[in-house]
C-alpha cells in the first residue's frame, strides 16, 4: 500500500509541476523514476468498467459493477469495488438498518475469485477517458478506499453503479477545473424509457427466483424516471449502465471502446426446482383444500405463515429499510388482522373482498406493464382471502 501511495503522489505531482521551476523530468531523475514515461499518453492509465452477471441470492440479483484501473508503466493493476458487509451473516444489522458499505481495493484475481466459484461470467468494457480524467479518477478511488465503510448500506442510492457514475463525473469535473477543458459524457442518444419503479428495474434486470422475490418484497415502488432526476442517476443496474455507456460519447469518441472477457460463464442459469411461483401455487392449492377440511390444523399453519410475512411487510413500512418507504403489499399483508383476529366474524368477509379487488388490480397492472408486485405475491394474497372466507363462516356465533 505504501508503494501505491508513493506512485499516487508521483502521478499527482506530475499533473501539478508543469510550468514550475523544477520540471517533472528533473523531479523523476532525483527520485530514481523513469523520466521517459509519457504520463499524457492515452494508455498510461487504463480504466475499465467490470460487469459481473447476476447471481441468485438477494444481494446479487442485479449483478455487480466495479472499476478496473491499470498503470502498466508502474506495474499497478487494481479493482475498486463498492462492497457491503456480509448480508447473510449480519441479517439483524440489515433489518435494523445498521449495515455499512464502502469502497475496497483488490487485485483482479482476488476480485474474480468469488465469481469463478459461482460460475458467473465477468466482462470488462474499456472506457475512453482522457488521460487527466483517469489520473483524477485514480486519486478519487484511493480517497474512497481510505474512508473504508463510510456510509449506511443502500444498494440503490449508494450501490455499485451509482458510485461509479458519480466518481467518473467527479473526476471529469476535477479535470475540467484544473485544465480548463470541457469534457462531458454525452447521453443525447438516451431514449425515453418511460416511468419505471425500482421494482420494475429489478424485475427487468434480475434473475427470476427467490432473490428477486425478496427484492420485490423489500424495495420500494416509487418512480425513478422523474424528469427532475439527472440521467446519470437513473442508472441502477450494471446491465443498464453498460448499455447506456455503449451508446454514449465523450469528446466526440465512443465512451466504451470494446469488450474483454475476463471470466466465462461456467454454469447456465436453470429454473429453480421450487421457485416462488410454484410456492405460491402450492399455498393456493392448500388454501382451497382447507375449504373442504373440517379440522383447522392446516388453516392455522397457513395463517401463521401469513402472520410472519405480515409482520415483515408492516415493519418495512413503519420502520423502512433503504428503498422500502412504500409497499403495495401492506394492503393484503399487515398486522391488523393478527391483532383483531378475535373479532374476525365482523371484518373477515369484507377484508377478503378488498384483497380480491387488490389481486385483480395488481394483475391488470402487471399485464399492462406496470410491475407493482410479483405473481407469487398475488397468489399468496389470494390464498389468504380464501382462508378468511372459510374462517368467517367457521366462527361460532
């Protein structure tokens, strides 16, 4: 790390010594560095966007993006990646919104290792950044690493894509101020994608499975394609930033220059044997079966499942986690039925009707392209309506 800091200071010094009494060549000669290196050469620093394919667990469903910075002249090769604390091992910290995230620096081999173990493909997309912007970007990335776990966990507002976009914008602005240039990323070819919610972005870009189910359960339904939001802040998924940058330009040149395969996809994504949709259908069939069973054992087993899910949804609305400020699921899944279960003879049938209307509305919205909830959520809500229908007439008067 000390060697990296030394080289970093040399890079920074190289940008500030022009016109000073001591030339860059003289400084390098005094400190034993090769003064023949052209620090303004386009390939003195190489910058690439590294994109990993989506995974199957909750925090990997959109894939991952990172920055790959290289300086062949000084044999430097690092990946700067925004990482969070381990979510599965710190579930309680996640639920109480105490998880942290920050920027880590690692070798390319170290970065690729977990993706190789999971069989997920990784590709790199070289970025056509001007030399002075690359130097500023390296400085900014080093500063972010020094901060460590600096912010609360937020996979959307502080996720890998948003962090990368902001760092590159910051580097461009810094280079413009220092050199009097006017570099900017031109998104003029960005088409109108319409208004999308965060759930829709997850549904369109994530691997279908339990990870997506929980993401659509937790994340918010607010719109991100607001006309007042800058274009760069509308990119959330790695696949999307790659697509947008492939159509963008900087200083009249394509922003992305080619594609490099870093890691092949060794496993073909297969449909889960027991996916959320099959689970929803199973619960629905069991709820229908309860209509013909006199014993209430199965009823209360399903109602217990409902109660657990209802407590989770209510918690997300009352004490929201990042990006869970509103949730359409709170209408069929909330703790009021649990608290008022003793008086269900009065409210069970009307509430079952409300849930049925909610299921119809959510289904119509889904078919029309507005994804507010998933089909598995609709099936679970329909199952609860059936259970309420039976419980209403099973209560002794």
